[in-house]
C-alpha cells in the first residue's frame, strides 16, 4: 500500500523545507494515518530549528519517530492528530493522536497511536503531548489541598500545568509571565495572573516553565521555607545562572527536574507511558484548553511559520498546522 506523502524537515539550523516521500508498505501490526492537525511544541521545536540542541543531548532529545540527526537535516516533532485509513478494524476510521513529526500521512505500529475521545476536537487534541508533560509534572510535584502555587512561564507547558492545578480544591494558583497579555489566558484557565514584579511570595510550590535564568531565579524567590521548584524547562545550549546566596540554604529550598521521557517515579510501577497519554487525552475534554490554541497555518507554510516562531515575529502559545482533509 504505497502512497505519496510530504514531511517537514529542518534542512539546517534556521532553514526548513517540505520533502516528498513514498510511504513504506504497512505490516500486519501497522496503521496508515492521514494527518488532520499537528501542533508546534514552540519551546523545544524552535530550539531544534535554531540548532540549539547540545551535542551531549543528541540521543536524549530524539523524538520517537525522528529521522535524521541534529543539527540537521532532521525531521522532528511529536504532536500529530489524524485518521486511521488502514489498520485493525478497531482503529480504522478513528481519530488518533501520535508522537509523530509534521507529515501528511505516515505508517506506524498500531500500538503507537491512542484514540482521541469523541468529545475532543482534533485542533485541541494536538495538546495531548503537552498535557502529558503537565500530568507527569504534577505526579512529580505532588501538590496538596490548599497549596499556594506559582507557575512561572505562561507558555504551552506552563498553561497546561496551571489548568490542571486549578482543579485542586482550595489551591491558590498564580500564572506568572513577563507578558501582561497572558492575563486573559490565565482567566480562561481559571487561575490568577501576575507579572514578575507583582508576584507574591510564600509559595509552597513553584513550577518553572519559562526556560530562562530569570524565571528559575524568580521561582526560587517566590518559595516559602522548605518549598520546592519543579523545573520543566529545557534550556538547550543556553547557560543558566542562579544566585544561591540568599534563602536557598537557610530556607532549605529544593529544585527538582521533571521531564516527560520517563513516567514519574511516583507512578512508574503502576502507570505506563500509554496510560499517561490516555489520561492526558481524557483531560482534554475540558474546553478551557482552547485558550492555548493561538493560531493555525497551512502545512505548506510550515517552513516560514517555524522561522517566524523561532525569531519571535509570530507570537503564539500553541500554533497548529492544518492539513488537507480530503
């Protein structure tokens, strides 16, 4: 079952292109997916586009269905929603999510796709990978009822974390960002908002997702004694500086890394990555997540779109890519 397809590649740092390809013949356990939408993971994918992955992290940063190698040529991405055109009867015709790069059609093992609930539209379903990251972060953070929590960095990851935290009874959640316009998004997510100058300290927990030294420093500064920062940022090859001469030691503060490549140790013995992703898709029944969908472009425009996202001329939370559904 051969068919033509097209995929987005980073040809070299700062330069993207669309390449044609012929799909491989699917095996007995494979599915053929026609893509409806894909999402740009703005922080990680623009870092890849700029060539900012450190050589020491080339292996760790590989996406599940990546082709090529850093810094390029490389086919990279992991937020794809499509329809199964060929495969097992239980999947045929179903809308699915897959950790696949930006490509019009693709062949993957059936075990690599997760069915999207009927109540979740494809445009929102592209957030599944980001919500999965937020789920893992909350498993790592273990917030408690009534906690005072700051989420520093109102990008895709920070906003998803904030929305999940908003469901904790009596939790006081504040989304902190340098852009005052993100206050409107915070309202839609049901949490408070503050700029860095307005943020109030005394927090039990801070979740950092700004990928900046200033954001990580602010997260520490907002903690009460014995508080914890859960750091979700990926800094790439950028140097990170902190001042630890203040309350870091006297206040017994903690910085812990959280990342989605492995299930949190608190759940690893009882939840698989597939379980975690299915939970993320179920959580996306919540229409409040639509506040993160900040723009859509056609697949053919993706090379230009990625360049504009990388240089900041196209502001976005989650910019999605629409494919021909015919």
